[in-house]
């Protein structure tokens, strides 16, 4: 095992059952108050609860070890799967540390998974003699509002963080690197324990085009798909370059300005290029649009590029698992910078905080090797010690010409995504 690998499982020798559901349930409404697992977009995806197996792992080979662990476990689990679509049958949810070698990544195999894809809906259970098959629960009751919210600065106050941005711009101007992503954290405390179900429901309603995720207390709504694999088909949505929303004609002006911004387009090109370079050795073909499009969310717009490809049929790299591919492409320039080694070193020097699993890959993987991993953005980590507290995260790409005040405003716009879910 690599450094700091912790496993727990009682799934082996258990019965795995997958059944089709006659109706398509509202997925997020099924989640319990504790241990929610989620990957949902526009009502489709997966939710889970209970814990049949768990892996916590760190070290240089963390994702390779996780891939081997899941391959062995899923083969032992087996089970009949009459649905046969991506996400049916046994599934593992994963939340990977931003730095997998140093941080702890968490993988959870739920006892129950409920999924919905197109017209198909299903439930997969892992049961044993001491833990019988559960029934599909009734929709959960509404969770209480958090009451009064109190915010406090995280690792750096706004003035100090702006100084860090200015320092990064100087290093870029000196030619040390082309881009670095700097993030901030914000601490929040409520009057009552924060309920993941309520937060996920509000995030999904406000950001239907994002993937609403939850793994081991880290939850959010990410607009960025790091990597999806279905059979040999791969796809990714790269986001870099951001502008706030406005009202009326001002909103259209801001959109046009983002599309025409040399700074934002240069930042976006760095993110696309870093993903493509990492994927090329594993693919027989890659399709990359020449021009970015606009992704419009409730609070911001992003420059977006959807990259698609086909994984090679054979050879060492062609046989790579989805987690192997995730390890190859992470971290992209969208969450770290260019070149990544220098950007990561500068992040450690200037950010003043441990990102933990923020900006790391988050998603799911099934027994066939299909799955989806996004980037843990627009998110918060619920405190394991104080259920009424959480740590929010937001970051932005710093390139030549970046203005610290404007970058601070961008992080505030991104914080607003989660704050709206807390306050509504």
C-alpha cells in the first residue's frame, strides 16, 4: 500500500442486486441526513447512502492503488445487472485530494445506489445476512433553514489575498510561469447543523447545468467535467475565463466582452492545451473545437470547450482505467496553472491554506469502468467536528494582466453560488 492507505469493507461475500424501478424518483429527495453521496445533473445521475466499503489513500501512487482496489472489489462483488447502463450495478464514489500524493483521497462504495438515465431508473443494493436489502425510502422531509449565518475569513483576508495575486502577476511577468490558479477559503457558521440534503437541493435548482455532488462531506455544484468515459468514448468540458452576470443590455455586453477578451481567451487556451496534451497519448483521436463557447450560469459566465476522444483499444496506455486517466490529466491548467509543477509550487507559497479535496477530481466509477469525474469547485466542506460549520472555496486563474481587485470580485461571485444555497 502507498502511504496512509486505510480500508474498510464488508462488501465481499455480500449479495449485489440491481432492479429496475417503475418510476423515475427525484434523486436528491431520497438522500438521508447523514452520509449523502451524489452526482446529479438535470435530475439524472446517481445518489447513494450507506457504506459497504471505503478506501482512504494518499501517496505517489494513490489513484493507481484506488484503481486496483476497485477492480478487485468490483470483480468479487459481481451481481446480475439487468439495466446495463453506465452507473448501474456496483458503483464507487470518489473525492480525490487536489494533491493526491500529499492529501487524502476518499472512495466510498455505498450500500444503496439509485440512478436515473433517460427513461431508465434503477436501484442497486449490497446486502448481507446481517444487513438485508433496504427498500426505496420515501422522500425526505424538508430540512430546517440554517438561521443566522456568520462568516469569517479563512487562511487569508481579502487584502492579503490581493497582495498574493499581485505577487503572482509579478512572477508571471518575470517569466517564471504563464498562469497560476489562486484560491481563497471562507468560513461559515450557522445557528443549527447544516443539512446536506437542503444544500444539494438548492444548488441543483439554482444551477441545473452543473453536476451537484457530495462525497464524504464535500459538496457543491461544479460546472466543469474533468473526464467522462463510456466504453472507449471520452469527453471533457474545460472552463477557464470568467465574467459576472449583469442585467438587461449590460448582461449581453459582459458576455460579448468575455468572448472578445484576449486575456480570458489566452487563459482558456492554456487550460485546453494542458488537457489535450495529457490525453493525447491515450487516445486514437481527439476532437477540439477551434473556438470556445459561452457557458451561462445563474451568477457567472465561463468560456467553455467540450473535448471528445476515443481511447486506444490496446497497449499499456490504451488499457488505462478511468482513474488512471484522471491521474494523467489532473491537475489541469484550469485548477493549477502552467507549467503545472511551477504553478503548484507557487500555490503552496502564496495561498496559505491546504486545499484538501477542493479542486480535486470528484465523481463515480462503475464495475464496467464507465464513470464521470468533475472538479470539486463551487463547493464547501462540512466540518466533521462542528455540524453547524463549513469551509467554502473559490479560486480564479491569474495570468499576465490580472488585476487583484477584479480577481477578488471573481472569487466573491463564485462564493455566491454556495452562499445562495445556504441563505435561501
